[in-house]
C-alpha cells in the first residue's frame, strides 16, 4: 500500500545519533550538541513581544494564501534597503518555513521525468522536494577546491537535454560555504540561455562572516534578468524563529499565479501570528539583536577554525557562512561520530545524510552552541583524537 | 517553464466573489459574509493563554517531526474518552493543518497513475492533493437523495482495477452532511477486500447537530481492522485555531515510518507554540467553551433551515454538521451569487468550486456568522428572491 516515493526517501541518519545522544543524556551523561541546525538563541525579544501582541489582538484567523500584504511589502523594502535589489511586494510569497517554499518551487517548475541538478554535499531534503514533484535528481559532485560550490563548467557538464533546472544554496548546509558572485552570475546567465530555472536557497544569507551578505536578486552585471530564478528564504536561522515555521520566497511574476493556487490548495495560509511577529524582524532593534548574534556566531566560528587543527581535525574549504563546519573525519564518519558520542558525549553529524559519495569522509560540526560548550567539546574531541590517532 | 500540475489547478472561484465583496466594502457597503469556512469566534481563552505562556517560556524551537509526544498522547486519550476508540499515541501525527495531513496521506499512499475516488460535490483542494502525488481523480457523483454521501454500490461501480483508494469527508464541505455509520462500515469493509485505502476527512467531526459525533476509528461491527484507513483532523474548525495552522492525523502503524520521513523532509515540524496551545484544547474548560459554540452554530443552523423556504430557497439534503448549507440556487449560481452580492451585499459561494457537474445548480451558505447577521442576510435574500422570481 505504500507509495514508491515514501519508500524511496532515506531516513535521516542524524536521527539515529540524536536518539543515542538522548539515551546518554537520560543516563546522566553531559552531552554537548554540535549537531543541530538551530540557533541556540531564544526568539529576539521584539519578535516575542509582537507575537504575544498579535495573539492578544486576536490576529489568529486565516490570512491570504500568499501572506500578509504588510509583510510582503516589508520584505520587498528590505531587499532594497539592505541589498539595493529591486523586488516588488507582489513577488514575495510568505511560506510555512523555507520547506514549503522549496515545495512550491518544485511543484511549480518540475514535470515528472524532468532532471534537476543538486549539489553533493547538500541539504538532504532537497532530493525529496524534487522527487515529490516527480523530478529526477542529477548530482553535481562539488569539490572542496571550489568551496563545495559548483563551477560553471560543472553545471554545463552535468546539464543534459532533460535537465530543466538547478538548485543552489549559499551559504550551504552542511558546508557553510558560499558561491562566489562571479561564478553565480555566470551560472545564472548560462542557465537562462538553456531555458532552465534556478532555485536559490538563501536561508543562511544573513549569517555570514568576513564579507557582506549577498542575494541572487541583485542586478546581474550582464543585465540578464532573473525571471528564471526563485529565491527561498527563512525566518528560522538569522531571526531565530525556527519553531514558528515561517519563511518566504521571491518569485518571478510568471510564477505568482501558479504558486498562489498551490498555496491556496496545499496550505491555505502560513501561520497568522507568526506572520505578525515576523513584521518585527525588520525593526532596527531586532536587526541589532540579530547582528549581535551573528557576531557571536562569528567568534565561535573563528575559535573553531583556529582550534580544530590542534585537536587533529581539519575543516573542509572556507566555511564563511551559516553555523556549520564540514570537517574531515579521522576515519569513517559514521563510526567516528558514534565513537565521539559514546566516549566523549559530543554529538556531531556524520556526512552520509549530506553526501552519497563522500559522506563517510566528512562530518558536520554545528556551532549553534555557546563558546564555552564549544571549548569543552573541543577538549573532549582532542582527548579522543589524540588517543586514537 | 510552468509545470503541468501548476497549470492544471483550478483557481478558487470563491476568491473572485470575495474580491468583489472587498471592493464593495471599501465603497462603504455593509457586506454580510456567509462565505467563509472559518468560525467567527476568537481563540478559546484557555488556548490563547496557553499560546502566550508557551511563547513566554521560550517554547519556540523545533519539535520532533511527528509532533510533541504530550500532544500525541492527549489526542490518543481523547479518542478513547470521547469515542471509545482505541488509538495509540504512536499512531497520532501532528500536522501543519489538515492540509498537510492530506498531503502526507496522498504522498504516502498514491503512486503516479493510481486512481483515487473523490466525491462530487467535495472540497476542491482534495483533487490537488491527489494530483500532486501523481494520482488520477475519479469522481463519484453523489446524490442529494443519499445525503450527498456515496453509497456502497456507487463506490463499487466507480472502482476500477486501477483504483487504489477513496477519500471521504463526514461532515462534508460544502454540503454539511454526514455519511451514515452503516454505509461507512460497509464501504470500509469492502474497500479492505479490494486492498484499497480510505482517507477520511473528519475535520468537522465535532461540529454536528442532532446526533453524536462519530469517528471512523470506532470499532467496526464486522471486526474488520482499520489498518487501511487514515483519518485527518484539524484544530481549525471546532477549536477555532484556523490561523495557527495545526491539525492531526491517525495513521495505521505501517504508515508511520513513511509519514515520519515525509514530515522530516517536507516540513521539519508543525508550529511549536501552536502545539503547546493545542494541549489546552482538551481541558474541560476549553471543551465547555467549544460545546457552547457548537450550540450557537446549532441555533443558527436551525434558524437558517427554518427560514430558507420563506425566502424562496431550499437546502439540499440534511446538513447536520459543519457550518454549511448547500442550497439550490434559483438560477445559475455563479450569476446568482454575484447578483446577491451586488444588489444585497450578501456574500455566498457559488457551487462551481465544489462540483464540476452540478455546481451551477447549487450554492453554499456558511453560518459562521452571528445569528443577527444571518437574520439580516435572510431578509436581504428574501427581498432579492421575491423581486426576481
């Protein structure tokens, strides 16, 4: 009775290790989580206040399927003020988390049998979104030498007559790396010549270190329009609204009606109080809080990258965004992460969720935990690695 | 570049008439809405309080994909205490509204090309859920004589070798009618003999009048198991949590792992504060509030059914659930509903969203509005109908 789709979805291997971690914790072990993709900060206070106020004011009824007009306008304005990018409010679609945005984009763009390019390593759910739409995943094996991001040549090589588009993520999960503007522009322009689409995951956009955040929606130097591009974003990571399940997408005009119909049919609307709360995200006082948090993430990242070699570990490439370091495992990462958890009570994530091919060679360290805990974890990792190697 | 799926979805015609209603309102007209599928009551106070408390306590982080264990246990217990039905907490899946439950059920059960039976008239989005999974919709034209619910003979007649299952709704939208227990049991048993599945929409379950609420999950008289049935429910209608986007499903054990993988991949988790708030739904004080509201709906229903003939209108069948009356339109319902709106500022919904075949003959009146407003609306409808007929 089970559909082939539901049988083909890989379980998250990370859940296994997190279950083991929970068991250890129940046994009284002090487990340090460097595992999850969730900021360790609470809701920014102005956002929590706006949420409570919305509830008090009875703002708990359905909204339009595409979201509150005020929020769509605020987001459009933010693209202008923050990135100098021109986005009309009509192009902004509020979604129940970036997940729903990825779903709408895939359902609106992919026909059964269409090939879609995904990068390996990458976010494991992307494969499921493509397959749910009936698409066939073609993988680009991205290289550490290129910052775990695709080059134009790799895209061109992977593209076949059946390929309809590509999904990119910058900063990327699990690698924390960003694609360079030049390469991205070249890919965007070339994909346009093929009549293909680009789905661009920018959910970690505002969490980057060392250089300014970017968006695909900025004007292309070639003047090429972005009508073949869909941008996905989220209130979860930078704004810390994970459990409120809210995100947004920016879509070309031609996609608006199809996506409105999908949204009406498949979800009715995103969470109403979450939408009212999200309006507070763009207040200066919230942005100040989030920038201070970004600075904290930046310090942790710097510490981690400096100390990893001292415990016998090496980060892959230059992780300058998100809150992940994708590191080389001393031996098979499934076993290594399990050993690290069992002996040192440090929970990291083996690579096989993110990469079919190289997953055993790598593991993901999340620095969504306090500097103090990260220091402790590194000490423990050092003890383990020095004993083993 | 648009997928065939996204092009094939019908727009909601109701949106057109609601837009017209908005325009009239902006022109200063006093529009009475008998149009929407949303209770006119605010959040029950204990639910609003629980929601605010959850936010204050920082319960805004991701939960498990299947939902909070406490909530799953509470719902399982409610099936026992309210319906005497045995449901284990492990079978309960918390979803982002019933919409997401319908989506998971379809994706878990339907392969591309599988036929699925839907009733006409019915909830228009059901077709989209089936099609998103690649399924092919086969329609059972249900009859007013049978309370707009299918008979076993109709199901048997519509079933082909390609048919894999059927979606039922009781009480149904737009008709407000329920399927009789006997017919339902016969259908459930017969579909089991065909190796098929049943997706049962019970989102209006607790909103019924004149006789007790029922669930498919009660023991079948034949002793037939219910392992081929998925039940969909919602916190939106009876508990008034529409904009919080929360629902649940009860699934057979065999579906749990596939649906957990779908949930992890496609949504991460349902809204966390909404889940904590939903726990308060099952407190006696909340149930008392909701029962008082049900009584208010019951009074409106009674008034409406009594008065409709006096304004020249006739309800189809016996609408003893939800908050809808599906009535015969004096002439083509698209034109009739438009005329009623333009001349009398009463907004109802033409039937074509709900029925391909008979839609023009019928229209939907929602009594999710105060008795006073319903009285006013009926006066206006009487003026219009007496003038026209």
